[in-house]
């Protein structure tokens, strides 16, 4: 869907990829709804978007607070009397081995990365269908396609997103008012995702990983996301050659990737 002039709701909009996407959307005469936990950071992003020329509202929310999300969706819908594009971008990463990760952290990862996105989607989707159209965009990861060490819960949550939205896309294909679905799979992007990642006990990782630090800029990633959204891409991987090569190997020779990944130090 061409985002120009559209109503766009972005979660995880206070920093990183979400912030960069909001700022690029702001150049397209959009009406923006910006969500994340930090109201102060959201207000800063809102002000920058409005300086560019967009109309924007902030709607603080916590994706882990699942019971609050349906009412948040109703509020978001009412702000501009509709939503054309929902970008499920909020999430949290992990930096711990499976055996070091408490089960409640696995559950929290699923709540934020998977159930939070599903709750908002289920609240907004019927309204989009009734309105006659829309687009659901979800930021997954290349780790929604394969898994690596120290990311077990994170990879599981991203794999779950693919299962849900691939199946939903199939349902929408036979709907009278089909809603477009786009999955975004970033590789390493230079954001604070590793700094904010959870260790096995739930405390912040607090370290900028080397791979993350050398990754693609959030602005470049957001630009590629915008292109995928405008072209109604079903799924797109965004990142360096290593991300695309790993996905290709996983698809064609999965056993080879299973042998290669344990030999690579992932940081």
C-alpha cells in the first residue's frame, strides 16, 4: 500500500527501526500513531515528525500487558477515525543460553514479541475488513527463519509470528475484503536492541554487540521497509549478505546450515 496520506500506527516507535520508520513516514503526509512504553521518548519522536509535516498522536502501551491491548486498539482507531497500516514493530531480544533462561523469561519474550502483536492484530483486523482494506506489517527477524545460540526464546517468538501471519495471509486471500500482510525480516541493524536484550534472569544485557554495532543503519532499514510496504511485499529480508545467504541455505540445504551455525560465534 502506498503510505502517502495514510493513517499509520507504529509500535516500538520510540527508538531504533520504529523511530526511523516514523520519521520517513512523516515525509509522506501521513497521520501517525506512535506507541511504545516511554511517553517522553514518544513525545520527542512526535515532535520531530510534526516538524517534518505529519500529524501525529502518541499512545503509550506495554505489549506485555495483553489485557490492555484491545482497548488501546480502540483508542488508536478513534484518533483518526481509522487505521490504514498497522506496523507491529515493538519487541525485545535475548542474550542467554536456553539452559540459563528462566521459563518466565521465555514466556515474557513470547508475550511481547508474539502475543502482543497478535492481540493488536486481532483487535484491528475486523475494523480494517469492515472499512474495506488495510495492511498489516510485522517486524520479525532473520531469526524467524532459522535459530542461533543465545537467542532460543527470541527465535521461537519470531518463528511463531511467521506461522501466524503466513496462515492469516492464506485466510485473507479468500476474504471479500483481503488485508495485505507484510513480514519484515531484519538482520543486524545498528540499534540498542542488544543493549536492551534480556539475559536469562530478565536483567538487561547492557552491551552493544559487535555485530549489532556494525549493522545496517536504522534509517536504511526503515527505507527498505517503506519500499516493501509500498510494494505490498509478502516478506522481505533486510540486512547484509550473510542474512540472505543463511536464509537461502536454510531453504535449500538446511542440514548444511545446521552444521555451520554452531561453528560461528554469534555476538
